[in-house]
C-alpha cells in the first residue's frame, strides 16, 4: 500500500520530485563541509538538526529500491571508516577539522540510512 502511494506521489511530481532529493543531497554535503570546517558560525545542535532533517529527506526521496543495498553498504563503510579515521586524524595536529567534516557528513547520511533500512525491512516483511 505504502509502495503504491509513494509511486503515485512520484508520478504526480514527475522529474521535479526527483530533483528535490538530488539537490537536498548536494546541499546537505555542502552544509556538512562548511559546518564541519567552521566556515559558518552557528550552534552545533542547529547543524545537527538541519543535517538530520535533510538526511531524512534524502532517505525518503532520493534512494530507490534498487539503490538501497549499495547505499546501505556505503553508509556502513562511511561510518566505520570515519570512526577509525577520527582516531588517526586526532593524533595529527591541525587535521581535526577533517574529523569534524567527516562527523557532519555521517550525521547527514545516518538518517537517510535509517529510512532506507526501514523501507527495505518493510519490503522484505511484506513479501
């Protein structure tokens, strides 16, 4: 039922609907880089909220069924590598900004992965 409704919504919006997901992904990455680099001064909790909301939008609009598994695998690789690299980068002075950027990228991608994982579980359970 939900799958048919989402398909109907996508067909009503046409190509413009898919562009929302693409642009939200690109803008989310840009915000993650700028916020992680400290180039836009704002409270950390505000950035987390913005990136989390954009990640949810990307998960809902941008990742299709056939892209779900590669997206989830890439997300797992990102989270694991960021956690390992943050230890390495913390030991080198001056590179903590890279750790901050990667952390913000992870904060952006994690909600999208949650949505995609839940959609995948729903599809598997409904079959």
